[in-house]
C-alpha cells in the first residue's frame, strides 16, 4: 500500500512537471499542443558506441487561431 502511494505521488509530480513544460512550450510558440507520444528510437550509446533503443517524446503543435473581437 505504501509503495502504491509513493508511486501515485511520483506520477502526479511528473504530470505537473510535464504540464508546466507543455504550458511553457505553448506560450513560447504561441501554439497549442496537438499530440504527444512516447516512442522507441534507436540511438548510439556514447560509452560503448553500440546501438540501443531509447525512449523519446514526440510533441506536435498547431498554431493558435488569432481571436479578434468585433466592436
């Protein structure tokens, strides 16, 4: 039970951190996050020089429509 509680707290903290980063991205690019996905990619291990599979995040954004209010 205690381990589940710790895991839940860790997940909630990670969700808040990711939400903050995505919010900053939207503000900086004046866009909205359209899609976010976790993918496996092949990369080279710097220590061994051998290929290995790593996780990568793919984030797609789309431009926010400019809202102009009629007067």
